[in-house]
């Protein structure tokens, strides 16, 4: 449900072609040997001046060690990170026991779910991916009624951005709050590559409720359907019909499945990059003015 920012607008609406899917599959396949490798440490010269706690797997919150006790207490009540203890449990752990154990799972409040939506909304990848998708759509002459030139590109950019943000708001905040479901992605505790792929893809239909137990992902399905119907208010008239709406609905589910795969394997790709990238490149990446969890 928590869509990966690089995928949500790029693959939204059933317009992903086979080339993009193959590229994603290649990236995942490259990470197979490193599926559960030990996380490499940053070189000494990259050590930050203040201690920052981040999570590679999730677009979670980050807390500085120099914050006051009040800020730390507020952060603990509104943690957007999946608890480390829960991620490290063995794959055969009994969920009924796990979720009842104190400290293993803390549900997100409505305010925290809205905070998660805002973090995704202002992520630089949201705008970069929307611009990339608008360029691809114009090159492939998608939505021909928008025309060409910068005006046509701007319309495609606006439509793609509206697709992404409306579905995030409906799924991540509104429906997950109303239906008491957790919009975060919980990583697999399996070790086999195929098992992890299957797990990630099926998170489109399975999520966790606010008690931490697995349940049908009604927020995903209803959110994708509502957002696809909402698009009829700003898409060209020729695309406002039941067939196009259901096509966008299917594309939304597909994009979320691919997004879950990236959530599952992005930490492995980051470890691969950190292991083989030159130190100069690593230093440049560390200085990028983007959130720490978005850095390679």
C-alpha cells in the first residue's frame, strides 16, 4: 500500500510497457545473491556529525540524537518505521504471538498516517518521476488530446501528478484510517528469492490492520478504484468511460505490486551499490540534499 516513489507515477494507470517491467526485473535479479547480506558500513570520512537513525527499507521518520527528550517522546509515539524487532523475527514466527508481544508492533495514529502521506507528497522523487512519465507519455503520444509542446507536456505532468497524489491521499490516509489498516510495507522474513518475490507481489491483496494482524487489503482495492474513477473529472473526455476506468484500476494494482518489489529489494540494491561504488561517489551521495532514506 505504501507505494515506492519511483514507481507510483511511472507505472500508474496501466501505461507501463514491457521494457520498464523487464528493467525492474533485471534490477531485482541482480540483488539475488545479496538478498540477506550483511549491511556494509560507511567509510569513516562519511560519518555524519550527528547521529541519525534511518531505515533503508521504508520512507520512515528520522530522529537526531541531539533532539530534546520531548521531541524523542513525540517521535516514539509517531514512528513511521516498522519496528526492528518485528523485521528480524524468523519467518516461521507465529503472528498471533508476535503481535501480542509488547514492543513488537505499534499502530499508526490518524495523524501519523497523514504525516506519512505528506512525506511522500513532498518527496523529490514524486516530482521527478511525474516529469519523467510526462516526457515518456508525450514521446509515445499518450493522451493525444492534450496536444504537443510545453503546453501538452504540462497537462500530462499535471495529470500524472494528480493521479499519484490523489491515490496516495485516498489509500495512505483516508481509507487506511477509516478501515483501521496499516499503510506501511512490512518486509518478508523469508530468505529464498522466489518466496520474497511472491510475498511482495501478494501484499497488494494482504496488509496488516491496526492490531498488526494480516487482513484483506481493502484500502488498496477501494483506493485504486476510487482514484481511477476520480480521474474521469480531469482526463480528456474520450478517456472518461468504464473501460478506461477499469484499465486504470488494473494498472494501479500492477504498479503497486512492482512498488512492493522495489520496497523489498531496494535495501539489497543499496548494499550492492555501497559495496562497489567508489568512495568519491559515496561521499557525493551522502551530501545530496535529499532525505537520508532516499539516498542510495
